């Protein structure tokens, strides 16, 4: 084992660098050589501003493009993986039907016809069907070119993420590294990644999960042994625990074209798979506000980065559409803007989106709209969303009248979810304590995996070893 570790990250998109940035920067600070590879096609040939900024800050950080599996095994093994994920969804009655239908579309047309037949579904639901698919995936050889590239770079550990999207290329690096005896790690990408995406088709030496809920998902859905998981907290959300840069209010209001003395509610749009176009809901809230005693309050509508055009046609005097240049707050400037929107708004409101989690971490009151129009969709039925509802971190309303009642309480200074928000931070985001960054925990887990220490030891060590200077682990 070299004294200076060589660490390889393989990520599907360049934009998800920010999801692992606190971990990667921590590893660089510890003096290790870190290489990050992205899929060039999925990244549209652009590494992005966050990557370039980090490379500029750390001489021991580099980036490049990952390889894709080629050859006769490519199509069969990818189809087998998607079939196995589809079979998994068939065995999860609590999951919204949307996800089954979505994964069905990922299959070739001739396979779709087969699996939607009664005999096809019977086979996929059976233990034999799942065993056959798993065994086939297992015996397919690793890609030679990927093995050769790993041999050339000679990493001490390979980390892949998310590894369970449609036709995830990065899982091939986990497969190849395991074949070569290199320790492997899969780092869970986001709060819903284990329930709303595909299966993890390789079991790495360590799977990094955010919290106990995700740990249970890794075990029950993905068949990852519990003692091969590591609870780290949420590295993607570390940014809200540092000294968050906030744009000056006057500058921000000028940016979004809202007068300095006009109060506003921040509407956080959801992704297309949650609600394709919720502009009607923003319009309904705006109309109800206009008829209330708080007609002076505006709505600032912020669309989801992956669903950015839905508010373009909104034209109401008390609605301002925030036209953003970046889909994610992955630069200092965009983070400053988002933090300002949360700090200067009366509250945040939305259906079901990660931005609502960002809001509660900024200690902003959040109203979630459990309106009947979305009652039977994954906007309200998604498994990961139930964790938030059960935790009581959001003020829950079912229509515009209840929204006004909730807004009235917030305006009166009656923050009914503040205690629950603080507990949620400990339970879901920073399980080792508010002053221990998830990125430093993940970095320690990666470091120990590279040194071939079992994941079962990592939590104990993380709990004991800290430097007292803001939560970085030694």
C-alpha cells in the first residue's frame, strides 16, 4: 500500500460533482491524488464550473472522461440489468406505479411485449427469474478496455456514483475493479436515489448512505449486507452547514425584480417526473393571495433545473418568475442567490423537490402542498417523500385556503416545525453531529476502504476521531 493514496471517482454526469464535492475536496486536503472521470456523452462534453474551480484549488485533483463498455456483451448485460430493476419494482407494491411504467420504457420493444405478458411478469416476480438475471450479470466478463485503464492508473480505491440510473456506464468500473482486486465504493447520490432509480447491480466493498433510512433501503431493496454499508450523512448538503454566502438583499431583489419593501413567498418547482407543469398551482395560490388580507405578498416562482420552462407563460401581477442561468446552485454566485431567496422570503412552498430540503436546512419554514390533483401520483406517494412527511418538517396543507391559514401562522411568527427541522438534520443529514461534515465522514470511509478495513469499523472510528475544528475527521 502506497503512503499516498490514489483515488478514482467515476461519475455519470459532470454536474453531479457538487453532490460529492465536499468529499472530494476533503480527500484532496488530506494529500491524496484524486482523479474524477465523467461520461462525456451524458456531460455533453462540458466539465462544468464547479469542477474547474475545484481543480484550480487543488493541484492533486484532476479530471477526464470515462470509458464505456463495448463489444458483444454490452447490450445483453445492460438489458439484463434493466430487466432485474423492473423485476424489483414488480415486487414493491408500496411504490407508485409510475416507476414501473418508466422502467418499462427503458427496455427494447420486443422485451416490453414479453415482460408485460402474464407469463413474463410471473417469471420476473419469481425467485428463479431474478436468480437467472443476477447469475447472467455476474458471469459477464469485465470490459477489457476499462480493466486496462484501471491497470494504467492503478488506483487504491474506485468510487462510482450513482451507479443505478438507466444504463449506468459507471457500474462497469465497479465490476472491473472488483475483478482486479481493487477496493470499490458506491456513494449514494441523493435522498431518493435508492427508492426511485434502478438497482445497484454490483455489491462494492462499501456502500455510502446518508442515514439509517437509506441504510435500510440498501439492505431491503438492493440486497446490500448491512455490515457493508456506511452511514455518512449527506455530503451534497454540507454547503448549508458552512458559512453560507448570501447575496445582499438589495442586490438580490434587483436581480429578481421584486421591490425592496415587497414581501414574497418562494415557490420551489418540482422535476418533471413529480409534476410536469404545476404553473396552474402557482396561479391558484397567486389568485388566493390577491383575495386575502395579504394581497401585498408576491410569489417568486423558481422552476426545477430539469423542468425549467414551466413558468414561462405565467403572467400575473403578483407572480415573478425567476429566470436562472444555472440549473443547480453549483457555483458560489448561484448558491448566494439561492441562499438569499430562502433567507429573504416569508417561507418556501412546493410539492416535492430537493430544494424544499435545502430550504429547511436554511431554517426556512416550508409549506408542502398535498393537493388532491397529485394525491395518486409520486408527487405525494414517493417513498422518500413519506420520510419527510413523517418527520413533520413541513407544514402540510391540502388547498389554497389551508395555505393561507399556514401562511398566516408563519407571518405571526408561529413556526410550528422548527423543532422537527432540527431533529431531521440530525437524523437524516448529519447523524454524527451538526459539527461533523458528511464529506469528512465519507472521506474517512473511502480512505479506510482503500486500506482494506471493513465498513463495520468505520462508523466506530468516525464517532471517536475528530479534530475539534469544525468537524473534519482525521
